[in-house]
C-alpha cells in the first residue's frame, strides 16, 4: 500500500459557522504536532463564507464541504463521518485551542480501557479554569437546581488526575471509536443544536460501551456565549432538554463501571 492509499488514523470533524479565523488557529495548532498523529481533517462550512484559512501547510488531507443550507450540530458531524476514513472520529469545535497534543494520551486510554466508545480531555477556559464539560446525566431536580444557581452536575477533578468513567462529556471535543459511533447511528439529528452529546453518551452506555474523561491531557475552549442571550437558541435548548428527558429519564444504565 502506498502512502497516498494509507487510511488516516483519525478523522477530525470541524464545523465552521463563519469562523474562518478560528479554523485557521486550530489548523495551526494541529500542524505543530504531526507526529505521532496521523489524521485527515474534514471542515464543514455551515453557512456561506470565504475560505480564509490555509490548508496547504497542514501535513494531512483536508476536505472542505460547503453546505447548501445550514444543518444542525449532529447532522453536520454525521455527514462528515460518512466521508471519514479513520478508525477514530474526533468532533472538535473551531474555538478549541490545543496547547499540547491530546491524542496520544486519549488514544492510549481508549486502547487500554476497553470497551470504551468515546473519551474527552479536560477542557479549560482561556484563563485556565476547568469548564463544566464532564457531567452527570441531567434529571429534573438537577436541572431545577442549576437554574437556581446550585450544582450544575459536574464531576470534581483536576488537570492531571487519572482517567475516569463519566456519564457524559461535552461535544466541543469528543474522540470516538469509529465503529462504536457507527453502531449507534452517530448523533441524533432531531436535537439540532443542544443535548446531542448527552444523548449519544447515554446511547453508548446503553450499548455496553463506556464514556471516559481523561484529565491527564487538556484543551482550551475559547467559548462564544452570545447564543445564551438569543431567544431562538433558548427555545432550541428547552426543546432539546424535553426531548432528552422523554427518551432517557428513568431509563439510564449504571455508569460507574471500573475504569
């Protein structure tokens, strides 16, 4: 088999919503550590935009897909997965920054701790604080508590801690075993924007696989929070919560399996 025919090890899916500058930054991060990373990168332009990021300096194949009409989070990544050739499928937001190469640690844990379907690193804010990216499954009382400013259901841990099993990990960075992603049908596209990550983790647990958080490595999430003040996004969020609770509440599997 020639080098050109080699199947990429990891397929990385990035969706841009007019975020070419952020895409350029994450591509530059990835290009800093080509070894031992073997990858292909799938970039979906969800809305019309000029390609302002360079792909020729990235040491792997880069595929750019332009949507005829905007799609939801799950639909975009599912479409990218249908093009993907890797044994591993990474969902990565364009506003993720990579101060270090997270893939060796994540892949090592995935291989060592079978059956694991998805893993995520610790996620930090630009100020170095832990984000609430690893949480227990939501339930009505917990959601009410969050609205009242009480616990948001996050797992307590610190960067550098050992890998542990978690109910769900957030969709800004998820590394899936491709065969497990395929087996559960990928993201449920009926959610459109919110709770796709919670739902797929619930379905993976129900399928007999584990979800892991790996604080031994980390990424930085330079989050854009304007959507929290947008009424349309709030309606999508509320609808996704209702859909999730109708499908999974009181029907969730135990998730405290030994890691």
